[in-house]
C-alpha cells in the first residue's frame, strides 16, 4: 500500500517578513535566559559566560548560513529532511530530521515544565496536591495542571492555523524586546563594574571547564532559527530573502543573550547570584529599585515561554509531517487539516508529549535540555555536511541566497558542529548522564521502529518518488 505521491501545495503562504523574524527570534528566546543566566555567570565568570555565548553563537551563525543557502535553494516543508536526503540519502535524512525533532520536543516539554515553575514566582503557595516524588522533587497536582493547561492552549493555537500562531508570536515577541531594552539600558546606567568580578571562573574545571559548562547550554538556547526551513512552504517571501531573515534572527539572539548576561552581571555580585533563584528578575528589581520590576521581567520570561513553545510546535509538527509524507513515518502523521491546513496529527502528538512533561517534575528540565541538545547538534552537523556535499556534487543547483566563501564556511560549520557533539560524549566535562542517554537512546529507538514499520508498509520507492518530485518542481 502506498500513500498519495502527489505533492500538492497544500500549505497556505501567509508568513510575511516580520512574521518570519518574530518566529525565528522568538523561537531562540525562550525561558532559558531567565533560568540559566545566573548559572552561566557562576560557572564561567561574567566575561567567560559572554565569551561562551559568543563562541556558541558564532558556531550557530555559521551553521545558520548553511541553512540559509539550503533553505533558499530548496524551500520545502521539512527543511533538514530535504537537504540531507538530497545530499546523503534516505536513512541519513531520517536520522537528521528525527534528531532535530527531539530538539523541538525537548523545548516543548521544557516550556511545559517551565510555565508552572515561573508561576510559582508570581503565586508562591499555589503548588498543592502531592502526587509523587521524582529525583527528590515533589510533583503537585496544581503545579502539573498549569503545565497541562498551557500545553493544551498551545496545541489548539497551532491547530487553528499558522496565521493565528504568527500573530501571537509577533505580539509576545514585542513585549520581550521592550522589557529587554528597558533592562539593558537601565543596567548600563546604574550597574557597577565591580559586580562583574570574577571575569573568569577558575574553579574545579578551570577556565576552559567553566566556559565549556556554559557552551553546552548554547545549542538548546539557540535552537529555533531552524524552524524557518520547516515552514518554508508557508512563507510569503522570495526564496532569496528567507536566508537573510534567518541570519538576522540569529544575530539578534546572540546579541540578546550576551546583553542579558552583561546586564545581570553589572547589577548582581557573586553573593547575590548564589542566593538568587532567578537572577535576571532580581537584576531587573535592582535596576528599577522596586519589586514590581521583578514581576515585569518574569512576565517577559512567560512571553519567552510562549514564543519558544509556539515556534517549536510549528517546527516540530512540520518536520514530523515531512517525514510521514515521504513514507518515513506512519502516514497518519502526515495528514493536513482540510480547513486550517495544519499538520493536525503531528500537532496532537507533540501536544500529548507536552502534556505528559509536567508529570516528570522540575528535574526533567535539565534532562530534557541536555538530551535535546545532543539531537540538535547532530542535526546541525548533518546539515553542514549536506551543504558541503551539495557544493561539490551539485555546483550548478540554483542558489538564490549564496553564501560567500561557501566551502570554508561549510567545513568550519561542520567542524564546529562536530565539536559541539563531542561536548555531550563521555570524557567531556559536560557529558550526558545515564538518564539523559536513556532519553536520547529511547527517542532514537522509537524513531527507528516507526521508520522500519513505515518503510515496510510504503516501500523505499515511495519516498524516492516524493523526494524526487520536490527536487523537480518549484513550490507555488
């Protein structure tokens, strides 16, 4: 039995330039900057943390350039799925895409746990109704309920259509930018340079160890620019402009994280950071000298949860849809809603996993960040390799957005991505622990089981026909 091999332009092209920019920037600015800024400064020192983000941001920017060229050349739903298939074939395409889906899923689950966590900052006594204990942390019913309700709301927003999701993204991203500008400018005028000491942390792991401990957070915090290629068939822009908007979004995110670290380290010294649960809101309170300022920053953090959550629903559902449409996952995951033109079953799958995440409690935050980060950098490595391979094998392929010095940038992006992969491996100071390997391994095993089932059911020839049709026709 075969699926329908006709690749009709069923998605609706509605995303304008501002929609795309809000999508990419909002995706990369989630809740992590609220939670992890203080930890980054303590691990690496104020300047060390900034350097770690600049190094990681440079690596992500180089990878982003390879994405930009490939997205413009092949503006098809699925992004990595399409590029890696053309460069490396069937199985590589599945591994690449399934890995990035783990990254998307980890962010979606992270935000489902982050939402009830941040609500505790606004209503400290709301968490009641003991359920169970995981890793020493008590999971309460009201705490779980907040994450579940948030997951359901985000699922229905994405079910309703890309236009609704894009409008939400623009409004909430605007709030984040306004609060961020207020914070950074205030810190520059009122902060004290002495608070930034030590500039570098020379603790147990030494200078390099501290920077690496921060660097391993970067793939997770910067994931999001790759959402744009996933939604390529819903973007109403010339193909050559898609890449440029992606690069601008990455640069904005690098600047954002660096400036947030700078502002926080100017306002809070080491003692204050160690005693702070959420360092950025505390720094905001110090900037404006009032407790309400901390609440305002927490609201900006909630806005970040929404933008990242929303974008990962978009990216993850389109990636799953693309795999299913090509016969690499069961066909029901490749269904588009007839009216809303959204991959409804893929969205429901993500929603179910998001709803389940709060049941694991707060320790799941770290586990998901690390396991998802490995999936992200594996996909980045495979996209960079695809870029290099296609520059060699398909030099005449139309490239509306062509990266200057493409081969050196592609090779460097691949090497840096490989370096980021190594950060997660045994022997690295930031290697994954057992439960994180369990999450990663379980996810890949689940994917391979579904991949094998789909391949037996639909046949390799079906995938080849679908993908070849993509390469021989231009999207309308």
